């Protein structure tokens, strides 16, 4: 991937995103849409997945057919909202190894605080796709990528649903080698660190919390 930022402008992605932004959309609807949109975003972010071949027999002859080398991929969910994207991608790539980075945002400083870190071994040999629906201030995304690099990751992509210009700039400054794939680059961050127009708190909308 050569672009630092890829916006997936496919009509289905944009349609589903509009429904997700709508505050009248229910928790169940939001969750279903997130799963559906994660399939479409996964299509874009997995273009360079490692492949291998498998000897199979079609009804007509034997061939070495291409299949995914699932062992070469690590999906990393940035908790907790990352799990919404993760679940959908795992439906498409069930053999992927999975890791979790637990960061919460201190409501006053907006700085990330780590509470959990568990990732697959040999990250250095894998394409690592970190997922978090909202790239807002960029603080937690940058911190998560810092941790993944410390754990050995060298080839990382970042997948989100919405990005703010501030978050993209922060990521570009800290991790220019990490391409970002998103469904939308929104207008700005507000004083509380929310993406505007955004969709509110992705975790709350997904899990029905407040
Ligand atoms: N996290 C969210 O869930 N929403 C925002 O708008 C910003 C950060």
C-alpha cells in the first residue's frame, strides 16, 4: 500500500455509514451495520495478504490453487470498540491470528492508558492489521502502534471507520509507514475529542452503554 490514507468511497460503504451516523439507529442495527461495513473495509485493507497454494482436485483435474496463508496475518483489536470491526473481518478470514490492545481514554487529558496487551507471536513475520472504528485525536492509535512495533511488528495497516484530520495528521507524524484505511475523513474534532459530524461514541453505540 503506497497511500498513507485510503478513503473507501464505495456506495455500499457510504450508505451503511450514513445509517450508522443516524442517532435513531438502534444498538442492534448499529452492530449489524458495523459487521457488514467491516466486510467491505476488509476487502480494501487485505489486498496485499500473503497467499500460498493448495493442491486440490476439481471434478476435472488436479491443480495448485491459491489460498490465503492465514498464519501470516495478525488482526489486532484496539479494545473495546475494535471488536466490532474484528468480528466482521474474522468472518471473512477465520484462520487469522488475533491480538488485543486495551487502551482507554482518560476523559480529562484525552491521553491513552494501557490496561491489556496480548498479541500473537512472531509479529515481525506477519502483516498486522490494527482495527479501531474511530481515529479521533490519534493518541490511542499512535500508542497502540507504538506497542505493536515494540512487540516486533514491521508491516502494519490501520483500519478505522471514521478519521479526523487531526488524527490522520498525528498518525502520519508518528507512524508515516502505517497506511490508514477508512470509510470517511470527517470535518474536525470537537473540544471533547469527538469526531464531528461523527457518529458519537462507537463503543457505546455498539454495546448499548452510556
Ligand atoms: N471515540 C468515539 O467513539 N467517538 C468519537 O467521536 C471519538 C472517539
